[in-house]
């Protein structure tokens, strides 16, 4: 979306431009010079938090190019920062400092990592305090999605098991119990132009924070959701001799190389990963593929726990009413095929649009009776919209946009059929994910169509609790959707069986219990 297009849609009669954060980052300088140079009187960019905006100098310069007078950064809380010449100069100084710190920081952290690599693991013993959960992801403003679901699901159950828990996080996580003590930590804003360096330098302040908060009353164990270049949780656990559990959801080097931007310092990131993996008392992964990867990298098999994602079956359940959502979206009388997600490259959202188009071409009688509801937003949304226009589906597809984590169940309840059309990894490697949507679909008791891919094959059984189709196979996906539309009895059977499987094996309670039990066993074995 260009700045020009967005402003025409949102402020047709105003001499100003107000761009959402995600839309603005896609605007190029050449496009602005050609179409939008000083087009507006005033302009602002909407972001989650004006104190956490990435590359503020770049974005401020772009705003200056499209506006003749005042420009601002505005956030969701209503905070407003005017961008003046002095502000621009400050941003430039911070950017130059970040470049300098990136050079010095790489050298310093190579020395720091080398010191920890040479230290021996001390004997671990449980502390007396609540479990400490550390989340150092440098993502902010998430209201929903798989990572939100996972963090909340695990720590809420840890808290119930331990009569309390502490969460140290870079941001508030929706649906985390209010009984859990939350401690917000933030990176130095000036280093955001180079997130991997920002992550490295944040370790120093975080180590100090952990010592101040928990050094006197040690946690039972430290649980860290691994993120790029993070070592603070390991250092704290190591220095105090408490157990360290690492949640590993995939190599940050691989993820950035295939789904983002190649890291500037891959070597440091890899050493950080190995440092954490080799020194954790227990490494929790969501799939067999990830477990096999770690074993190949030298992590002892006995210290790896395969623990698929889960669901809160009291929140996602068949008896929820989707009537209000259906009324809001004008879906009172249609059969609704549903999808929820963050529209990542692995989600297969474009494949679903193409399959839905084929359904309507194969079955003209379903025109006006069958609708596709896509819930969420993210990286692939531009391609999804292009596919909708290309297939002529504007009247048949509803893009609900991002909804809060708390509202997600009601949106799923508005659906009759739920689809999880995941696609293979772009480099041909094995699919290593454990889709949280899959377990939410199961708990809802709705019939599921899913890709026969990776762990999905292990969680679902074709014809028993879902229909499985080859990944990226548009025709097979379309035929499976038609089969469910035509066979209500099969829908009821698959949905009921999926709900039973979710309750028996895939609740967050079971997930957290497996971690605690395996850690007990591991410590007994390791230090016997």
C-alpha cells in the first residue's frame, strides 16, 4: 500500500496523511519523490509506542518528504512526538552511535561468549521462590498470535502448579493471568536500527535487573523463551545454581535468513544459540524435527523434551456462541470457512484463497452460500489481497483483520469449517512448527482441513479427527472443503473426535506438567 493510496482511503477530504506503521515501512523514497513529495500539509505515522519505533531517523525523513508543515509520531496510547529539525538531528546522532556500538559490541560479546563457553556447569538445585519466566523477544504491541498463546498458556499453568510465577518481558502479554507478577524490561531505544546488537546490549541491563529482583529469593527454576542473542537467563541461573530450562522454537539464524533479513552477525548469533542449548538443564521443543536438529548439533538427547503446543480448552470450546460475530460480519445465513493466524509465510493463506476460489468454480451452487473468513493480519496480507482481487473474490471473502486474543474464540465459533493450510519451508528443510491454531481448532470441536505436513501428521489422523491434504495442493484442499460442506454428519464426527484428542493430550496444563516432570527426572539423572 502506498502512502498516497492509504491517505485517499482514510482521509479523502483532509490535507493530511496518517499512515499505519506497517503500511509506512513499505513506502520507498523513489515512490514518494515521484508521487507524494510535499503532497500534504501535515503527516504522522501511527506506531505501537513512540519510544520504541525502529529506525526513527529513516521514517522521520520520509515524513518530512511528504509533508510541508508539521510531522509527528503518534502511538496507540495517544502519545504524540513532533518531529522538528532538532529531533531529526538527535535521531541522526543516535543512529551514528548505534553504528559505532555495533562494531564495538560485536567484539565485546565475542569475548563475553568465550568466557561463558569455558566455564563449567555448576550443580543445579531448585530455589524456594516462584518459577521465573523470561521473554526477551524484541517485538511489541502483539495482541494475538501463536507466540502470545504459547507464553500465556505456559506461564499461567506454571503459576497454578507453583502457586505463583514471575514474568520478565519486554512487553505486556495478553491473557496472562493478573495474579502473575510482571516486570517490563526494555532495550536501549537508540540501538533499534540494528536489532541484533540491541539484543546483545540488553543482556547487561537485564542481568542487573534479574539480580536486583530475584537474587535474594531464588526462583524454583528459570524458564526462558529463547530469542535472538539472549544470554541473561542462562547467566543468572548459572551464577546462582538454579535449573535453567530453555524453550527453543527454531534457529534465529535460519528464521531470519528464510523469513526475514539475513543477520549481520550470524556467527555471534549461532554461538549464542549453542551456548544456551549446551548449558540448559532441559531444552523444550515443539516438534520431533527440532529435537533431531538439536541432537545433530550435539545436545544430549536426554536433555531434549518434545512438547507440542497446546490450548486452554476452557476458553476454546464447542458451546461458545459465534452469533454476535456472524451478525457483525453479515454471515447469519452462510456456511463459513475460517482461518486465523498472523499471515506468516508458512501459513499458506494465499493457497487457501486459491482453493476457495476453486471451490466456487467447481460448485456454482455454493455461490452466495459459502464465505471465507480470514482472521488476523501480517506479512503475507498484501499477497492475500492480491489473490482475492485476481480471483474475483471480494464479495466472498471477509478479512476481519487483527482481533484481540480474548476475542479469538468467538471468531472461531462463527466458523463452520476451520482450515490450517500450512506450506513447506522455502529451503526444502523439514517443517518444524507446531501450529497453535491447530489445537485451538481441535478444542472448538469444529471439522478441520489441514496440510499433511510435519507435526500436523502426528497430532491429527486423516478421516478420524480431520481431513488431511498434501501441502500446497490447491485442488485437494478445495475438494476437502467441498466434502465437509456436503457431509454435516462427517463434520460432527470429526469435530467431536478432535475435541476429545485436545482434552486428552494437548492442554496447556498437560504441557506444563510434562516440563516440570521431565526437569525433575533430568536433575535426578544429571546429578545422581
